[in-house]
């Protein structure tokens, strides 16, 4: 499975409202229910759940130097907040869309 295939799985697994709603709409809606939801750091399990993948897939991407931003704190893998992960996903989506358009609609890696 290629890097692009794994990223496409991340995007497909995200609930549609994460992709369609503006960041502000998402933050406002969830912040009313749980003010810390978007700002608290996440462990690997919570990040995997948020991204719609597994901790194993995140570990594979970390070992390859790919994937979502993360840090090691006291021997534990910590991902930034849900808001930062959402921004990362959207930036990746925009970059891949731009790359596909530049290649006249061909999938990345196609000849």
C-alpha cells in the first residue's frame, strides 16, 4: 500500500462533516459541549480514532517519517490537538488536490 493509499484511507474514514464544515464551525459546535475537545493533546489511540485509522497504521507512518505530526513525551507518543490534526488533514487534501490538478487529473504516481 502506498503513502497516497494510506492518506486516502484517512480521508475516507473521517466523518463527512469534518471535511465539509469550516474549521470554525467544527470548533464552535464541539467547544460548547466540551471546551477542551479541540485543544488537548492526544495519545496514539485517540489520534487513531479521530483520524479513522489504527494505532498500527500510525506507528507504520511514524517509522517511515510520514503521517501526522507527533512528539515523544516521557517515552509516550503524543499527537497535537484534534484541531491541529484536522488542519494537517485539510492541508494534505489541498496539496494532493493541487498535485492532481497540475497533472491534469492523473492520480499521483500514474504515468
